[in-house]
């Protein structure tokens, strides 16, 4: 019984560590950084947010239009009015190949990454294409969901902490939330795409009938080719899901062993 219980706690701790490092800490400590910079209120960004943003931005995609001496430095990027992104783990990757865009700058198309708490990549360039075909800018997608994402992630992290400390069948059920995190994200992501594809406007250069953009794989939007694939954060969510499921199985096994021993 003790062995299964220890395993459950270890599995939960691993899932919690992944969630905290890649999602909770960057999402919470850099919350609203992009929005504050965009509306000219960078002076309201806490000092800790600059340090956390700079740390987590390393290794992530940076727009080709960003001055090299400003890359990775939030303060300089704000001064240069460079493309800012959220820095939690990117979960889904979308690229759009535009015929008139130079291959040297965008070899795989205009890249944009979807996160729980926002977007990263060449969002400005993507919005230019969106406007051209009569689609809303990316910022219109799930604004309330993105604003609530840091709080939801904290809730899931606290749930895991309680699961380590306490034994309850109700917590078993609640732990299904991290188990289904990849599916939860995919559900919201598919809805975002559906919403964008069904809210077309007359300001576009030509009319496009309402459509469902490709969720996974390669597709077409007007004369543009789209690519939509999972990236780093999605595989991390799968790891969280797997370890959470193993934690539930181990704890239930511990309960059965306890009943048999009694």
C-alpha cells in the first residue's frame, strides 16, 4: 500500500513540476505584460515580470523584424516597439504561406503560436493577412479565456498539491482535469478557429464564405497555404496527462491494498 501511495505522490509531483515550470510561473508572473506594453502602460509592469519574461523568452521564436540587440530584453523590445509575445510554453503552431512574402524571412510561412494565455510569433503579420481576407485580428480570439488562463492554471496546480497531501475519491475525479488538459486545449483551439472562420467581414479584399480552418495538418485559406501542428507545450500537456493518470491509478491501487489488508 505504501509503495503505491508513494508512486502516486511522485507521479503527481512530476506533473505538478511540469505544469509550474512551463505554464503557471510564466503565465502568472508575466500576466498582462503584452497588453500593458501595447496600450502604452509599460511603467505598470512589475520588475519581476521583466526578469521572468527575459528568462522564459530564451529559445522561443522571435519575429524577424525584431532588432538583434533587443532580442530577449523586454525593456529594449518595448522601447523598439517590437513584436511582443506571451512566454508560457507554446502549445500549437500555425503557419501561413503567403505568395508575396519573402522565403528568406519566412521559410515556412508566417508563424504564430497558440498558448493558454495568449499568442506568440509574427502576430502582427498574421493580422495583416487576416484583415486582407476579412477576418478579425488574433486578439479577438477568446479574450476572456486568455485572461482567466493564469487563474485556471493556478487552480489545477493547487488541485495537484491537495492530491499529494490528501486522499479523497472526489480529488480522484478532479484530477481528471489535468488528465484531459490536451483535449481541453484542443477543444478551445478548434472553437477559436471555428469562430474566426464564421465571423468574416466585408472589409476583406475579396469575399470568403464561412469556413472551418484546418485544426491539424495542412490546409488552404483563399490563395494561402496553412500549416497547423502541435508544438512543445502540447507534448508537455501529454506528459502532465500521463503522469496525472498514473497518479490516480496508483492511489486507487493503494486504497484496494488497504482494504485487502484490513
